[in-house]
C-alpha cells in the first residue's frame, strides 16, 4: 500500500519515450514486410511481401529528429497560437469578455424555463453542438487548438475545470469527426477508394452523429455538474489554480478606454475588409459534397465596421473581442471557402495578436516580448508533439506497419459477418493508435477492406462506417496525435491524467460504435 502511495504518474516525455522504445523493440520480433503502392500511394491488392528487416536501435534518437520534421507544421502552429494568445491575454480582453458573458447568463436566470434547464447547461450544449457539427462537416481537428485557449478559461470561470473546457471544444469536434457527415478527410477519401457515391448513406450516418453527439454532451454535462458541486473531485483542481488566477486577477479592474491607436487599427482592418469585399464579392463554401456561393466578405465588412465603432466607443477590451470574433469568422470562411490549413490559420491568429497589441496601445517591442513569452510558455507541449512523431517513424523505418496490417486483416477472415465486422472495426481502432491521420489510414486500409467486405458479404458502406468510427474515437486518447498532445498542453493537462479520465468514455464510445454498425448488416438501410 505504501508503494502505491509513493507511485507518481510519469511525465508525458517519459511516457512517449517509453512508447518509442517499445516500438523499436517490436522491430526485432515482428517480421518486416511491405505492400506495393501505386502512384497515388494506394495499396495494391495481394502485393504484400517480405522485405529485409531493419531492427531499430540507436535510431530511436534519430527518430525524434524525424518526428520533429514530420510534425513541424503542428509544432509551429502551436507556438504561433501560444504567442498570439499571450499578446491577447496581456490586454485583459478575454477576462473582461468572459465576465461580461457570465454576467449576461446570470441575467437570463430570471426566465423560469431557462433557470429550470440551467443557463450554463444551455451554453455547454450549444457550444458542443457547434463544434461537433464542425467536426462532422469539414473535419475540424487541428483548428480546435485555437479554441482550447478560449474555452478552458471560460469553463473555469463558469465554476468548472480545464477538463470541461477541453470536452466542450476538442472532444465535441472529434466526436463529430467520428460521426462524420461530409468530412472530406475520412468519408470523402474512404468512399472514393471504395467506389461509392460521395457522401452516400447520409441518412443513417446522420442518426449515428446525433446519437454520438448526444452521448458526448450528456457525459460533459454529468462531469461539469459533478465538478461544480464538488470541485475537489476534479483531478485538475489544484493545477487549475493557474487558470483561476488568470481569469480573476483582472476581474475587479475597470474597463480601459480606446486610444488613437485603437482607431488606427480599426481603420486599417476596415480598409482590408473593404478591399476583400471588392476583390472577392462572392465566396463559394464547400460543405461536404455540396457548394454554396454567398456574399461573404461584403457582409463581414459591414458587420465588423458597425460592431467595431460600437465596441470602441464602449472600451478597448470590447474592440479586441470584436477582433477575436472576426478572426474566428475568417477561420471558418478560410477553411470552407479557400482550403486553409494550419499555415494560414497560424498566420491569421498571429495577425490578430499583433492587431490586438497595437489596439491596446502596446509598444511594438513589448508585443514581440509578449509573443516570445507565449512561445516559451507553450514550448513544452510543442516539443512533446515532435517527440510523439518519432513513434510513427520507428514503425515505418522498421518496416513493420504493413506487417501489422496484413496480420490483423488475416486474423478476422474466417469469423462470420459479425465477427469479421468486429475484427475490421477493432483493427481500425488499433491502427489509429499508431496512424492518427485519417486520410493516410484510409489510403492504407480501405482498398483492402473494401474487397474483404465483398468476400464476407458486408456492404462497403458498412466498411466505411467502421473506418470512420475507428478513426475518430481513439483520436481522443492516442499519444501519437499531435493535435491531442497540443490541446492538452495548451490546457495544461498532463497526458497520463487525461488518459485515465477519458479511457472509460472512449471504451463506451467504441462499444456504442459497434452496436451502431450491427444494423447495417441486418437492415436494408439507404446507401448500405
């Protein structure tokens, strides 16, 4: 018993390093093999063959370097987001915005129907529905990193903890990712490789998304209520002192009036939006397989100018919050309309940070110092992302990734439709622990699994559904996911504590996923 009391959860660096060493050990015992691939990178059926082994030893150290190379975009993204939000936080605008929002929600308590439901519960439900929809429609994943820094302090201010903040945005988006409706990175690629009509089978997948999102919301509401009732039950109660100090240290100070620099920034941003409205009067948003053209930038310009003037007249904090909302809107438009990825999103938030600093009348030299302080503060999780990337490198360099896939697929070949379906589903979940990229895993597994499903009499659409579930659920626990490690780093939640907390819920989701797969082999569902 005394030994158990003395046991301490290892540091995240230690856990990831041990996983890398374990994977290197596997390369000594698992036979090396590879599939041949076509020019598009797709596996050629029946092409698996043995290759010379390449057991990994000292390569565990070079794997870290290669891991940093593979995940460089996410590492830089995390650093830039951290720096930008440090500038934003130095203006105290988020603190003021949070307390203003909480004051508004308290006023709503006077309405009996809202009071009966709980205003905070409504806020959580609406936020999670929005992020789950984002994950289901356009595959929001990396983009959630920018929102963790917003919703964690919001959750703490509402009387919850940092875990609740991560559940509200990161987990909601990834549950939506698993129950994808139009996600081009999973459904789009998998159905294309299976020879299915793009985004077919929508009716049943919509039902699955609703069920999974409802379960995620209920889980979050249960946990949030538990923490608010007994804060000591949160395993982050002591560590969240950082966030509690951050959101309360400026609570009693008055608002700050706008200055000439605020008006200068407002004018420059307004001119930029007017320029975009003239050059790009129409924007085509791609949502799933459909496209809609809207007059986006002219509307954004008009709304921003109106809100900007109103907010500046109230306080500089209000204007900076308007800048933040503009940034979020531009993020959505950029992703759906112009194919933005982490590079463009990082640049967008970096520009927001600079604009917020100048609007607050901060000297440029001080803005740079604040940015570097933010990068320094977020450096630890950024480094972990690179180290975790070494796991995949070791498996690839040891030539055992394809062997693990080949052996797994053979293991379920003679177990009946239900058993084979469960085996396919299990394989996708396990593979996601070492290959968190949905598009890469689709290219690797779907061509084989599609033919395999034909042989055992399972719909290819069912195979795609098993793939999307298997790809989505374990994203929220796999240490090889740079997005997960980055989100936990921003929220200051140790990976080991997160894994212990979320593991039962992940198992529950996996079981529910299998139950949702079974009707597809018994019922004549549209598209299946």
